[in-house]
C-alpha cells in the first residue's frame, strides 16, 4: 500500500514552480490536447477501466448509503489532519496543504493526476484571474476548501502533464473545475463564482463524482454533467450533489444533466433566474430533501427544464421526495417513482425543512490550527 505524502506550501511562488512536477493529466483526442500520443492513449485506457470499476449497475443503493459514506469520510479526514506530516518518500498519493493564505493566478490549467488531494483548510486559498483546475484521465482526487473565481480561458501550449511527459494543450474554455474521463472525485467546501465558462463541468464518461458543501454565486451556466447529445457513453455517469448552497446571481444549470444518474440531495436553492435543474437524453434525476425558493418572476417558478418534447421526457425518471417548495416553486416529475431498495446502510436524507442547518457551513471553512474543522 502506497504511503500518502503531504506537502506544505509556504509561498505562492513555490506552488507555481513545483505544481507541474507532480500534478498530471491528459485529455482524449480533440479536447484540450494538441497531440494524442502513446502516453495519453495508455492514460485513456486506464481511465476507462477505472470508470467501469467505479460504475454501479444499481445506483439506487449508492443513493441510499450516501449520507453514511460522507460522514465516515469527513470524520476520517479530520482525524488525519491532526497527525504530523509524513516525509515525502516517493511519488504517488499526495496530500497538498498550505502554510498560509494566497492568491494563485494560473497561466495554464492546473492539471491533477490520480491519487492527489488539494486541501486548503487552515488558509484562504484563491484560484483566481487565470486558468482553472482540470482533472482528466485521472482517479481518486479530492479538491477541498478553495475559493475558485474569475477563471479565464487560456490558449494552451506545451505543458508537462506528468513527471515523464510533455504534451501539447489546446484552448481551455475557462471552467472553474473541469472533469474529463475522471473517476472517484470529491469536490467539497469550494466557494465558486464568475468563471468565463462553467463553474463545474463533468464530461466524457466521468463517474463516481460527489460535489458537496459548496457555495455557488454570480454565474450563468453553473454545472454541466454530460456535454454532448452524441455521447451516450455518459450513461455510465453517476454524480451526487449534496449539502450545497445555490445563492445569489445564478441563472441556470444547477445542474444540467445528460444520460446518467444524478442524486440531488439536501441542497438549498435560494436563487435562480431561469431554472434550477435541467436535462436531456433521458437522465435519471432523484431530488430528495432540497429547499427550492422560486424567484419573483412568474415565468421562472418551474424548477425543472426538460430539453425534449413532453412525449419524450414524460418517460424520464425525475423524482422528488421530501423537497420543500417555497414562493410558488414547481417541480415537474416524470417517469414514475424510482424502485424501492433494501440496504443495511440506509440513511434517509433529511426533509427540505432541515436544509438551512445542513448547508450553513457551505463554501470554504475558516479553520484554526489545533481545533476541529
């Protein structure tokens, strides 16, 4: 079993100079990659194998055990943070922490490779006014407690995407966090706003994704899960969106889904201008215990937007359970109720009336050394 190494960054300059040496990623042909060589082909094959392993044919069981898994993971990470940092023994799993607050302006995408954690607890770390974070062809990644805002597009170029490989990157659109053929990724306690493209995009058969405890503000296209009507391989996509606050200045796509299975649980939707949850290509969307506060605009009271004719979308499974609807909010369900399951790890999501308590610490945390966070 590989040893997890923690690195502590004390200066913004250190982070910018060293990050490329160990944060690696690659995209499939045609997406941000100028030359798709043998190295990237091997990464693509590994990513596809990881996605098949992470995929659950019966995602309802994953939904039912979600809360228990999150509580175990959070408790474990808190205990680990109290341990003394270990020495950097070898490449592989890496836990990156920060010695002080900083603003990081990236000239190109921050490419993350497998088995990496970026943990901003104990500091106020901003990824801003430059490129965003990209996880491509990678597995087992945690992005925790960062401010990500005002991300811009970049034009690409030659970049080191692993300790042994330099590849050509093409234009990046300006997403805050982009997942491409990524598996087992946890995005937690992130504050995000005002990026040039999306805040979070998850595409190209990414699966096993959790987005939790985040705070989103001031953006048009918030989250995109599945980017193409012509990519049915996204049926493998399984994503949980939980305990987030969708706040001021948001317009649409919270999220916008295609093909896969999406669990939206115990989120607080206090603002949207067009709609909150949308989808096309027969996604399954399970909404449980959310609070939806509709905007004053009478034309925007409907939470859901189906990107198809009613004769088509009426068969899609879009289910609402224990949601709280306020100010005239309307959820248009379809496809009937999801099937019932029996599992030993059942933890029923809280009703929507509990959401203000469940999301009161959404976004980045203000942590102090030596105290629980």
